[in-house]
């Protein structure tokens, strides 16, 4: 079993920055591609960024150029640096493998005010 704990969310202003962190514990595997997802109430969960074991990164068009995903395999953490925030970035953010394999954590709420 793997436990995922997301943190770092909060209230941000449009144009500002937030940094999210995800800590994985248990039977983790650094070979998996990791991703950050987000979900608005009533909408499907959206994959916004991925990073492979070899540090290859991909981003959804909606966040490209503004978000940066990083990982530290020694610490089993995955971070998401969010810059130039927009109100439409408001959502609950989750990390997991991509595609997801593990149970979801509680997520971390990001709210961006205009």
C-alpha cells in the first residue's frame, strides 16, 4: 500500500505563486511516472503535469509555461511550482502515478482570487 499526502495549497492571488508538495510512503516505486491532478467540484479529475523517472516532463496546455513539476526519488516527494496563477487554477490538487495506480490522498485545496 502507498499513502499519498499533499500539502502546500491555500489562497493565492491571480499572478501569484504557490508550491505544492506530495509525500509518498509505503510500497512506493521510483520507476513510475508521477503526476499532479486537479479537480473542481462537478468536473472530472484533470491531469495537469507529469514527470517520468528520467525527469521527462509533460504539461496540460492550460498550465504549460506556468507550472513546473519536480521529483526527489530519495525523499519520495513530488512538487508542483505554480506561477502566474489564474482564478481557473482553483481546484483540489492531488498527486498519484500517471496513469494512477495508488489510492488517492486527501488532496490540497488551491483557491485563486482575481
